[in-house]
C-alpha cells in the first residue's frame, strides 16, 4: 500500500485528536468543534488523495475513506472519560489500513490488512483471558437510540446473568485499542458503524476474532460486532448472539 496514503490516514487521526485535546474547555459548541475536526481530517486526506470519497455519503469509488473526527461526544464535553479519532482507507468495500488515536494518552494504534497492528510503532496482540469467568468484556451501550437500546440491554443482561464482568468506556475508539492490546478480553457492539472501520480492522489484525452475530467475518455491511481474543470468542459469541 502507498506509504503516502498510510501517512495521510495517520496524520488525519492525529490532527483531529490533537485539535480536540488543545481545544478542551473551548466556548465553541460541540457542532463547531466537531466540524472543525472533520475539516482538519479531510484536508490531510485530500492532500494525499485528491479524488477520494467518504464512505457512507453515497459517492464511494475506488478511493474511499471512513472518518470519525470525535468519538465519544459526552466523554469529551463533560470530561468524564477517554475519547479519540479514527480514519481508515477502504478498497472494494473493506478497510485495508486504519488509525485510531487517543489524544489524552498519546496512543496511536495502526493496522494494515494481513500485516498486523501496531501501538505507537510496536507490534501489538490481543492476547487475553481464555475463560469468560475471568474476562472483562466491553459492551457498547446505544441507549440513546430507541431501536438499539433493547439490543444493548439484552447483551448486558446476558453478560450480567452469567457473572461476566462488563464495562462501557463510553468510547469505542478506546475499547478497540484496549482489545487490540489485551487490556480487555472482548467487545460486544449491537450496531456496526462504518466510521469505526479502523477499530474493527485493528482488533482483527491484532489477532482478535471479529464477527457479526451470525458468525461471519465483519464487513462494513455487518449489523453487529462480537470481538474477542481467539481463545474466548466462541464462548462470548454463544452467550450474547441471541440478544443481538
């Protein structure tokens, strides 16, 4: 893959995260800050990819990207948890390179299809617990969406009823990075978001198994995500798939 493109993806994620970190406490509205972060990302990307399109905006071609300029609005604007920025390069409808950046800890997670994942330049793996009774599983809680809320609550209930320790960081970007580095052992998301493509790819390239609720490998058209280190995935899958 063209190094210029990979550099642009990384710069876009870092530039957005750095802008947001430096703008913390700004009197600008959430809309203004996120729009500015998005513009910063697009400027970096279009410098390397002038003909690119943004996946999900109805103009996909052979040169597409997904971007998430601010992951975790509430965490950021209330100062109550991690937040991040993500960007990915898409070929034939699948992510082939991505970057996840957490500005508060200055952690950069990158991944390239079939070439692994790296945290701040060093190879990383998703090795973790093999036993659900000892695992920590993050569950994205989409309770702000009346259609997604029952799915989130169903997955949480399945985990809780089986005494599985679960957490919600409020930031998928942080959860992706934590799974890819073995800090958590599993992740359940009742809804796939194309803007998070970099995170899905990173988990997979770090050695995690990432599927939808049917057990199929994830794609940008999947309806849900169940991810875990390879030793744990089947047990987690069996536990939560019916709730999704």
